């Protein structure tokens, strides 16, 4: 490049920075001060217009104590929810899958995770692979047979297949 073209480029950069500086320090500052000018009364009015209620600290504390008293006086006695939750637990217990994973020399993380996903031990193989990689388990996987089930966490599965 020639001296003249470098000087022209530098002059253009200087002019651009100057224009941006004027905008930043003078024009933008005026818009910020307009937003800050809201006082407490205007803020309360705006909050009420939006449909919210403003309580003082003492009013809030009174409501909390009344709520706690009501909860103590009348505990929920709905038995239908209890039976539904026990049915949900039974369904979850029935959906527990068991699998004996056989890892041979040279198996990759992706082939292991595909097997685990196929036998419904894990839900998402990509998530399992990234967990192994992120936590450094990918280099410690042992050769052998491992009994796994779908109730195990990713961390527990990783610890079992790495021998930790």
C-alpha cells in the first residue's frame, strides 16, 4: 500500500470514531436521562395500571401469617391424589429396564451409548456421550460385562462402566 492510501484509511477511521463518540456521549445520554426521570409516584401508578398490587412490608407479613394459619388449620385431605400418585409409581416401577452391557476392546462411546439407548437404559445417547466426555470418563471405560438398569443416573452408569 502507498502512503496516501494508508493516510486516507486512517483519516476515515478517525472521522468514524469521532462521529460515534459524539453520538454516544451526547445524543444517547439524553435518552437515558429521560428513562431515569421516573419517580416513585410515577412507578406506583405504572405498576397499578399494569394490574399489579403494591403492599407495604407490614401488609405482606400479615398476609403471610394468615396464610400459614390457614394451612395449619386445614391440611389437604384429598385421597384421590394419593391413589393417583401410587399408580404413577407403580407404572414407573414397571417401566424399569435391566440390561447387561458387554464392553469389548475397541468399542467406542457411540456404540456403547447406542446399545444403552436401544435397550432403554438411557433416554438420549447424545446427552450420555457428552456427559462422559465432559466429565473425563471416556478414557477410563473398562472391558467387561456390567449390569445396568434404567433407574440409574448417568453418573452412576459412568462410574460402573469405568470401574470407579
